């Protein structure tokens, strides 16, 4: 998908590097939960592609569910308030749960979801994120599985979007937006990627 004339895409993470890192993350999850059942919760919509690749690399008994959340406020920057727009379909009590997100930015969403899910008494709760944009952090967050550390840039592709576009790109790309063309909240939602993996 080509950007419009006022937008420019620059590849930051190629598909081959992403797939290699997803396999490494899956291998670590497999070691950590060897012989056990794991329950993955994907955060819609951005994590869907990452989750679908990750789950197929975990040779354990795996179940799956989804949540959707939205941040809201009156400005382009998140107010830190989060609400659930789609809740889980099944109970997680007593399960080994891994919350799967595409990107960690301010920390508001993941902290909110961790508190919410812990109230439902899982056996274990861990967090996996593909991209960690530490430069945008407002709240400290404990994450157990990280794909790539990223600079403070606005990225799209591999599930990440800008106003609904670019999710289907196989690579993660930096999207350059003119100031007057950026959709409301784009800078807050900007999901970047970096070349250093953990």
C-alpha cells in the first residue's frame, strides 16, 4: 500500500527480522511454561497479526481470547483514562495468562489491563509486546517478553495503523506525516520500532 503524496514510509524492521524475533519470543514462552497450558489475550486491533504469528510458534496447549480498549481525552495526548470496549469471553481464573500487545508507549493501557486482569485471579499474568517505545513512557510497566526497543517515532505496518491504513504492511515502517495532515491523536498513538532486541 503506497502512502499518499504527503506521507513517506521508511522501513524500520523488515519482515524477516520480525519473524525471527517472534520465534525467539515464542521459544522463551515455551521454556517458561513447559508442559503447561497458556492462555493468550490479544489487545485488538493492533496486536492481531503479532498474536497470530506468535501463537503458531508455541508448541504447548494454548487457548485464546481478545480484549479491546480505548483511551479518551480532549487533546491529542492521552488523558490516561482507559475503558474496555470488548471484554473477555471466558474466565481466566487459575490460568497462565499472557497479555499480548503490539506496542508499549505511555504505559497507561497495559497498566490498566494488568490491574483489571489480576482482579480475575489468573494463576500467572505476563505481558508480551512486540515494540517498546520507552521514550513515550509516563508510567513504569513490567513487561516479560519484548520484541524490539524502539525510538520515539510514529510507525505503521504489521498490524499498526494510521487512521485505519497500513495494518497490512509486512514490515514495520516509520511514517512521516506533515503537521497539518496528522489525524487527531496520531502522535499519541504513534507506535515506533527500534533495531535493538532483548
